[in-house]
């Protein structure tokens, strides 16, 4: 009799969990909403909205609701973030749009947001008047897997030059403005705040912005995206939607309270508040409220990545339809 009752209870419990979504990761053992103990979010030490959300406590309600904790994992570049995504060492990542697309293609990630526009620029010393003047000059760039690589090639192409016409030197973006100050480079292409540092120190100037090379969303270049592992989105659909809502609210906050953000970013990443103010005043990074990924902007962008062999995606439209996260 006891055995029969036990089996009946087991069957009831199983049926109850399935009915409540337990089989799809929606309900934990205590009957509450399901979540991993720690949500690991890959970030970089730049003016990323995720730092605002984390430092301002905008994830607190999610942590309380789901009994989880957010942990920001710091990276210097997008390549290592994708390696960590592929190895399931992180579940979320914010980084440049090119690494975002590579992560979608190679690390089973879904694009949930484009929350920074512009951001990339070619910085030169003040003797350089145009991109054509870079012929024979030393130009720093982050690497061939970065979105800055195809952008510098497009800029050269428009100026009638080829890659072989300049000395393209790969280096850590954090070291580029110092190399420019010391005369080791005549120019470099990077992202904010590495661009702003040279402007703030008066060591360089903006030679051209990414939006002049490839205008897309609202006339600006696509700066950074946020991705989530598809396994995370599948296992925790309600949690995923709640995180996206926080990301949207964060960009709303930044747009509506831009003058308050430098102090928050400075606390989060240790960058001088004056440099952050300089960046925002000069629109080196641009923030908007509509952070939803847009096929109209992404299709030509991915074709550009294919053209310069950053990606090898055969059917761009189908790829994006499959890899852009949908809340429906």
C-alpha cells in the first residue's frame, strides 16, 4: 500500500511540474520561477549600459524574484567573450556588433538588443588631413576579427587606398592612444573610450566616424549588441524576457538622465568622470530608447562582415530570422 501511495505521489508531482512548466525550466524545486544560481554576463570596461543597470541596482528585482545573482565578467575584447560563450562560462554578453554576429554564428547565441550606436572612429594625429594621408603610415587596429577591421578597409577603399598601402599594426585598444601620443602611430581605429582618451588629452583628432563609413540605424553605425545563449533563453524564457526589459529600461534611463550617468560609469569601470563627460558631449557613443534589433539595418551589416571575411554566412536573411531573439 505504501509503495502504491508513493508511486501515486510521484506521478502527481511529475504531472504537476509538467503542467506548471517544470519540464521547460520555468519552475524550480520550490515552485518558484526557475533561474540559475548565478547569471554570468560578459562585459568590457567601456560605456556599456549593463554597467549602469548593475551599479544602479536595476537587476535587484530580478535577483529577488528568481533567487539568483548577476555577476559581471570582465573581458578586454569580443573574441574571448565568444570563447567563453561557446564554453558556457557566461550566458550573456555585451560587445561590438561584429563579435555579436560571430557569437550568433559560432557560439549558439541570440541577439536581443542593439543598445549603443556609433562608438567607433578613426583617430589620427593632427598632421593628418584625410584618410588618403594615411598612405605609408602606422595605423593601429584591434585585429582582423574585430568590426574595426572591415571599417578601416572600407575607409581606405573610399580614399582610393588598399590595406597594403598602410602599415596596419594590431594592438590592444587600451594602448592605442598612448602609442599615438608617443608617435608610434599616426592613426588608429578603436571604440569609445579608447577614442575619447586621445581627444581628451589633445593628442589626436577624429579623422572620420563610423557613421560616415557605414550609416545604418538612424544614420548611425551599429555600435554594440547584447546576446544570450539560446540554451539559456530556452531554459529560462520568462527570466530572459525580464532581463531584456531591464536592458530597455536602462537605455531609457540613460537617454533621460544623461548628465547623471558619468558618475555611475566612473564608479563601475574606474574611468575618469571628465573623460566620460567629454565622450558624451562629443557624441562618441550614442544611446537611444529603441534597442530592438532591426533586420533593415542588420542585413547590410552582416553582408559587410561577409565581404571582409569576418563571417561566412550563406543566407543572411534566414540566419538573422533564426538568430534574432523574439519575445513572442
